[in-house]
């Protein structure tokens, strides 16, 4: 978190020094700050901050792809006259422990159509998910853990 | 038409189509959970494309930033809302579609307190 605060501080320093108070200049200052911090990264100690932008970008692109693909699938389901769904409520054991990670995971699952998180057990070990296409519950559980939870862990590490 | 107008038109069209599909989904799906699944997400994508269409059409920085914020807020609030509606529906006993497979939540809620106990800290049953 510390490099992030430094980065914001540097962006504001840039804005004050160049005395151009616009959003573009603040963003540019942020980029400059990032490059500067990258140059002195040895002084910041152990941090995953510099990998974060790429991880976050990959994450956003993955979510966009997932939302689009799943929306098309559900759209097809809505438009075809027969119901081909095999819904089920399944329990997904959680490896993530922090509130932020669980919230992010549950929101990701809800945003991708076909799955909708319903509740988390009070010991925060199990997430209950309603899914529309369950051919094989174990496979779905595994794919949720592999595709989504792994990415959340990577992002919030 | 200039290129950004065409992009805006395509985005607006996609947005309208998905919003409409979400509305049809509410009618067509057999139970409350699947209605939520189709409507909430289709409308997320619909609203996102419509807002982005207006951002692309006007191509102003202040408007684009606001549009991106709208998208962020939609993405943060819609899942929470549908999560809560789904939980409320389950707790209040909404019927699942008969062809629903496994129901992992069955019998997991405490009938009086509505607390969802985890397996690892299952309290010893007192009384009954």
C-alpha cells in the first residue's frame, strides 16, 4: 500500500510544480511517479506494486471476456423456446480469507451470468452459489477455484 | 457518419438488445434465482454499453470520466443487490425450479436466527 500512497503524493507534487491543475496533468503526474518509483524500487523493499498494473489489466480483460461470453450464452437461453438449464445450488469451499477477497470473488461470480452467489457461511469457509448450468458440480467447483479464485488471489496478494 | 458516431451507434444497439433480453428473461425464466441471473447481468452489460455509447458520442473528457464512474458504480452495486435479493428469496422460502439439481443450502440456515453456520464451527444443538 505504501508505494501507492507515494505514487499519489508524487502525482500531486507534479501538479503543483507544473501548476497546471487539470485531470490530464494529474494522470500524467501519476505515470511519471510510477516510473520514478520503478527507478528506485530497491529502496522500497519487497513489494508487488509494480506487477499490479499488468495483473489488474489482465483481470479486467478476463472479466470483460467472461461477461460477454456468458451474456451471449444466457441470451441464447432466453431466446430459445426450450429450457436447457440444469440449475443447482452448490457449495464452494473458499481458500481466500480476507473480506475484500471474498467480496470480490462473490461479485465476480454474480456479474458473470449463469452464476449468482447467494451467501457465505459465517465462518467464511464456504460460498454458496446458484448456477444455471451444472453438468458436473465438481467440475464447476474446480473451474470457479481455478479461473476466478486464483485470479482474485493474484490481484490482492 | 464519422467513425466515433458509428461506434456509439453499435454500442447503443448492443446495450438496447441486452436490456431487452434481460426484460424477456424475467418473463421466461422459471424461478426467481434464474430471473435474477438473466436480468441483473444482462442489464449490467446493457447499461454499460449505453453509457459508453454516450461517452463515445460526445467525446469530452469530463463526460467520459463521469461515464466511467457510472460504469464502476453499476459494477459495484448490481452484484450486491442481486446477491441480497437472492439470499432474501432463499431465506423466505422461494421455490426452486423443480428440475433444479443439488441444493447445497438446504437445511443450512438456522430456522430462527437466519444464520448460515459453517461446517467447521457447527454448534452443538441445544434443546430439540
